C-alpha cells in the first residue's frame, strides 16, 4: 500500500482478440477494451465508489490484438478487502490473495467465451506504472504469402499477401532500420508527440506452417509505426522497393505512399518489458518528464 494515498496498485496482465474492438482507449458509443474492462470494475465495486480507472502500457488501435498487454489500477483498502469471499479464513485477507481474486472475479463477469481475458492480477511493486515504467514493447505481425498455409482458424490474426515474398530480403531490410532515429516516415503525426524512437530489434522468420512472422521491439512505438515498418519491408519482399530505398525513405522523415500501412488484424502486442523493481519509480519519473517536455 502507498502510505501517502492509502491505495493499493495492482498490475493486470491482459489478452484480447481485437477484431470486434475499436481499439484499447475508451470512446463514446464504441466498444473498446478499456471500456469493457472498466465496466466490469464498476460492477465489481458498485458499493465502493469511485470505480477504478485503468492505465495501460500500449494503447492498441482498432483491430489489433494482444497476448501480453499490461495495465494498472489503484484500489483503496476498502475496495481491496471487499474482494474477500464470505467464510474465508484470515489468510484470504492477504493482499496478494485478494489481488488474484480480482482477476478471477473480472473473468467471471466477462464470461467463458469473452474476447478479452485477465491473465493475471498481482500487487504491483512500489513505483510501478504500466505505461511510464515500461522500457520496451514487443509486437509480432503475421503475413501468409503464396507459400503459407491458408488456415481458416487463423484468418482473424493473419494477413494474406497475394504474391511470394523474399524472406531474406525482408529480414535484411528490417535490420537496416534499427537504432535511434526519427521515424516520422512510419508514423501518423499527433500534436505534441515525438516520432523519435529506438527500434531495438526487427526481424522476420518463416514458421513451420509457412507463415511469415515479423518481430519488433522498441522503447515505444508511435501511431501506426509497427504496421508501417512491416508494410515497408513487405514491399521489399515483393520487389516494390529495395532495402536501400527504404532506409532513404526513413531518413527523409516524411510520410510516403511508397508502401502500404498493413491491416490491423495481423498485429499482436506480445510483451511489455520493465526494469528491476528498484528502478521502476525512477524510470516512470524520467519518462513522464520527457513526455511533459514534449
């Protein structure tokens, strides 16, 4: 518990099929992941207002999926204790036990066939902030070309490309884009936001089923950056661009029609990385300060 606020911070690990969501962030009149989960929280704590708010590591766009999303929420002591089940012994009052119960209760309300699931609910370490403490985000993108198996069970998470793609050329082009750069070429501009990012890893592989999978990791991604990077390297793979041309386009730092922004359905947020517990608060403080400066 934070002694200054009297609140418990909990970490939620979340997975969802983004097909029927209008992205993560709550929007009036639209079904979003945040909206659905916060409605569940409002139901759980209707007798203990105010309803908790969720803060997320990465606000995914409409149609984007997640297997490793992270969010946090703050509960006051009464809210946390309200999760105790009638008849439980004293050990059930342990904060870790009550935190785990939150995830179970949320999944119970969501239902067995829900397209969003709470994978875990834990008491967060001191200083933890799902968004500002993160040091990297990792995504994967799936593309099936003519050599990939057409699997109807994966149609919601895999994009079909009509021609053969050169895996080696795509992988080489991806690695040439790494580093600290201004990625304005690959980002939709947003007022007050920077497009300078560190792309820590970007590679392509072909899985046993023949599907091509891109893996990307960065300190953070700006709007549409992952799908644009994938689109650029797919254009290299089908011969529309060379790797050298793609690097040149990056360095021009201007939006371009030379390649497509890939569809949302092939993209999955797979993992968010955080520093050691002792460094969480400092990391959050530095990141928040940079964002405020921008």
